[in-house]
C-alpha cells in the first residue's frame, strides 16, 4: 500500500541499473574476494535417444544445444522448465519469470520484448518458450506481431494440459482423501486436441508442427530461428508429456 511512493534512498543515481552496477563493480573490484571456482556442468548433453517421443528434458537439452552459440533473448520459460537449462551471462539472455501465476502473459510479453529488441536494432533473436495453456489463453496477442511485422519465435511446450492446475489438483485430492487420478478432468486438452498452429495462423502467423520426434526437433528449432532472423514471427508446436523436471542438475549433467 505504498501508492507508488518512491522508497527512501541514501544516494539517488539517475541512471539505468546496468550502467550503475557496472560502475559499482569496477569500483569494488579491488575489494572483492577471490572468485570461487565451480564445476561447469555439461548442459549440451545428447538426449538418451536419437528418435522417439520428446520429454521436457529432451526439449531443454536440444534447445540449449541449438541456441548456445547464438545471441538469443528468452522472454519466458514454462513452468517445470529445468532451472539450469540455459547459460545466462547477460541481462538480455533471459527476462525472468512473469510471477504471480500469470498464465496467458507469455505471448504478449514476448511481443513487447521483441518490439523493443527490433527498435534497438539488436542482433538477438527473441524466443518465448510457452506452455500450451499459456499460449491458448493469450494467443490473440499474436495478431499484433503479424500486423506490425514483429519478429519473434514461439516454442510451445505442449503437454496437452493445463498441467499446473492438474498438478495442484492431484495434491489437493490427496489432502482431501479424493482420488488423485481424477485430477486431469477438465484440465487435459484432449478429445479433441486443439490445433495450436491453426490458432496462430488465424492471427496471421505461420509455423511448424506438431513436432513429436526428437529426430525432428533440432532442425525445426534452427528453421524457426532463421525465419525470425529474416524478419518473420514463427510458431513451433512441440509435443511433450505432462510432467515437470524434478532434478535438473542431475539429469542435465
């Protein structure tokens, strides 16, 4: 309840955080302790299979391998995405989580970030990795990208479910003595399965998918990036199972 009031400060520095922090680090460099060394985990490990269904961990591994030598800007990542799946070394590498359970915000956040990068003439490729629930709730925002020619890539981690809610309902069912196997009711996007590419095409954006085989994933991601670099928005529908990555440090190593 601060009603937009500014917090009390000792020193008011009228600049952006990136500039201020850079100057502060320069001033503190001689006072900082020696940096610790950490074992660098291999995030580009090959999937255990060269063909077959795509797990969420497979998607994270292949995505990291395709993008690690490219300048990209992750505007969002879906719930359950392995926390160490991307190497983040610059403020524009990843813009952060929307917070507050903001399902449906991913598509529009991606467009705003892509517009800013375009106007900055940044070489970075904006990529929004969104869940299918996030995409279906906010896909009409894609019209703005089509209308204004805003290039960005949507990678849909499509588990055919509002899985965050399904996951919560299973936990609540256990607490209330109800059958957790019913948690999918009203949450699974099946019978019929929504055509997410058709939803994108209705807004004026082309894409590729559904991608269901690991063997096709790397090529689809590379083609998507090239389409965005040519100035077009693009959508890739990737089918994954309804799951969260539980132990990313072990699985990605």
